[in-house]
C-alpha cells in the first residue's frame, strides 16, 4: 500500500509537530527538565542537542546556545533564572537510577 502523504507533506507535518512540541514545553514551565528526563528520557536540552545535530547533518553550524534559545524561547540563562527549581532528592535519585539502567551512570 502506498503512503498517501508526500515526502514534502511529511516534512511539513513533522516540522509543525516539532513546533507544537516546543511551544507546549515553553508553556509548561512548571515541568522541570529532570521530570522530563525521569519520565521520557529526554528534555529541552536534548531537543537542543538534536537540533544542533540535525543542522550539522545538513552542513549548517548552529551553536548549542542558539539552539537552546530556539527551544526555550529565550536565552537559557534567563529561562533557568525564571523557571528552574532545585531538583528534589527524589528527582535526583530517580535520575541516577535511570542513568544506571541505561548504563550511563
């Protein structure tokens, strides 16, 4: 069965989904990166790194801080000072356990 979605349409749909995900994360400032890492094994910083990697694959150099600003909607330092909270002992423990399960710890 052939795919009814053209390659160009797929690219545009995926780009729209990415933009919606980023907007959703910008709106949900109460959700900390450590929560995302503990639940889904990715966070805003991961998206920033993926952005840099995808640009590099196309021969485009994007600075990590520039990618972070794209994802966060503001400079990372500003986002951090406004929204980031100190991780609780429980969050840190869950993060360490997740890293150990993935062989990263």
